[in-house]
């Protein structure tokens, strides 16, 4: 099987898993909005944001560092795979012990800082969620490094889909915010048990395991440092802004902001799957000396990503108001301007998924960490300035401005590794911009006819057909080729 076929096969598996997890995550968001009042809804996601920040110290980039070495060693020194897994798990258990102790001690302090006393109990009850979700993350990264995308996708899907059914059952029983948190914990435990079994049977319990290579632990720890810096900065981008909204405004505004971010995550599903699949391939191709082939893979991936996400972002911005009203109800229309601003972020994040994740496997984690540190530090400062002055939309504007800087850095770094045809990319971007502009005019003229789900879907379908037809005529979209890779 050629590399194109292998990538296509892995992508389809990961894409299916991402679709399942995104749909389940979206349904949970909608159900929580329906079962909880806006204040409780915002409080719950504010708690999850605190957990996300705390998990920085628990992960420390160890799993991604281990994944990089698993990718390198799986062919040349497969006997080191158990050692790499063992080192990573041991290190993460140690960091988890420290973080959980700190959380239990500081939960009241955190609640006072946020001005939300009810969050202290949620932080205490959620400690098992932090532990097991971190370990599930570790297993998924191990599978990615081993290019075992099937199991990487399976553990992710099991975690998120089981969460949907467990949370639904608990919400129906009337247990509210605490019940939802228990659902998150139980789904994490279930995914952990699955991952532990697969890792142990397929990769750890091996007759081929040898003595640990001297210096391996040190190299994993050293490479985890820049990855930790990047991950820390990423969480600052994606979570600290939510905390600042809660600090300066209220849980209701947190709810608006979270809905906007979740809309972005939903749209990002395909490119997340593609970036996750391609990242270890970039590293493997570089180590084999196939820079030209890796460059063409990147160019093709980036072109098709922009072809999908530029018009998708424009369409989401146009239909945001009727979409939010139909899904979440009139109480959440405050999320509309947030989504419209974050539609720009959708395009930036799509480029980042293709570009940034691959840098870790190309050995450029340190350069990526510097770029992320600059953009994320700027994001925090801009949030502090803009949220008190223009409200929750200020957080969205800050995210777009600073993420633009990060994406530009990432693109520059990867062009130093690959041989990029700039004229080829520019030609395709201009063609995509033209088709998006025509599609946007059509959708805008049809907005006044949207009065419910049927008319909304008809308008979206019309815009999609216009985009597909124009893209095919211009030559940037080969429908038959895309279909052959997805079916």
C-alpha cells in the first residue's frame, strides 16, 4: 500500500472518530443548555476551564514527547517501545499526584478569585476527571506516535460518545451540574480502561522488549519542555480567556463564549482528523530523507483545508443568528457576535492544525513553543484590556489577532523544513477567495427567507452547491478524486 493510500485509510478512521466525538460533544452542549439555566451552564464550563488549566501541569508535554520517540523507534528499535511507554506513564503519574494535591488545597482560593463560591465543590468532586482524562490523553498520543490511528480514534470516540449517553441519563434523573460532572468522570474511567488494555496487550506485554536505552528518559523529558511550553500557551489561548470572561463579566457571558468556541470546534472536525493523521507522517518522511514528498503532502493538505474552511467560516458567520436561535434558544443569542468574530479564527485554526502539530514530529517543538508563547502572552494581555471595555466579543477579537501571529510563525517555520511552491499556493487561495465571495453573496440574499430548520438547511445547501460548482469549474476542487479518497 502506497503512502497516499495509507494516509487516506488512517484519515478515514480518525475522521469517523472525530465526527462521532464532535456530534456527541455538540449534543451534550445543547442538552446542558436545555437542562440547565444560563448561569449554571456557564458555571459548569467555567469549572472545566479550570480543570483544563490544571491539566497543563499534569501533562507537561510528556505524552507528546513520548509519541515523537515512538514514531522514530517503532521501526528501528521496536524493543524500546515498552520502555518509552513506561517512562511516560511514570512521569505523568508523578505530576498528577502533585497537581491533584494542589487542587484540593487551593480549591477555595480559586473559587474566591473567580467570585464563584459554588465552584469549590465542583473542583473537589472533579479530581478523578483530571486524573483519568490525562491518562486517556496519554494513551491517545501513544497510539498516534505508533501510527495506530484506529485505536487512537477508538479511545477518543469511546471517551466522548460514552460521555453523551452517561450525561443524558444523569440529566434525565435530575442531578444537574454535579450529575453532569459525574458523567464526565465515568466516561473518562471507561476510556482509560480500554486504553490500558490495548496498550498492555499490543505494545507493553512484548517478548521483544529489551533493556532501556541509556539516556532515553532524559531525552523524553528534555523534548517535553518545549512541548509543555506550547501546550501551556495553547491552553492560555483556549481556556484562560474563558476564565477571564468569568472574572470580568459573569457565568452567563461564559456560556455565550463557550458556545462560540464549541461552534469552532465542531467545524474544525475534518482538519483536526487530518492534522492528527499527517503529523507523524511528516516526521517519518523527514527521517527517511523524503523532504520533497513531505512538502507535496503538506501543500495538498493545506490547499484542500483552505478550500473547505474559508467558505465554511464565511457561511457560519452569515447564518450564526438563526442557527443559535434554533439550537440553543433565544436566551443564548448573545453568542452570535462571538461566533461571527471567531469565524476568522476557524480559518486560522485550520491552518494551525495542518502546520503546527507536524512541527513537533519534525523536531521543531522549541521553535513552535517560542511562537506560541509570544502569541498567548499577547492574548492574555489583550483579553485583560478588551473584555472590560467591549465585553465578551473582546475575548474573541483578542483570540483572532494573537492567533494570526502564531499561525504566521508556524507557516514560516515549516517552510524552512519543506520546499513550498508559493505561487501554486497563492493561485489556489485567490481562486478559493473568489468562490467564497460568490457563495457569500448568494447566502446573504437568502437570509431573509430563513424561518426554521427546513429553510436554514435549504439556504446552506444552496450555498454549498454554488461553492462546489464554482470550485469545480475553476479547477480547485476535484470532486471525483475527493470521493475516491473518502469512500
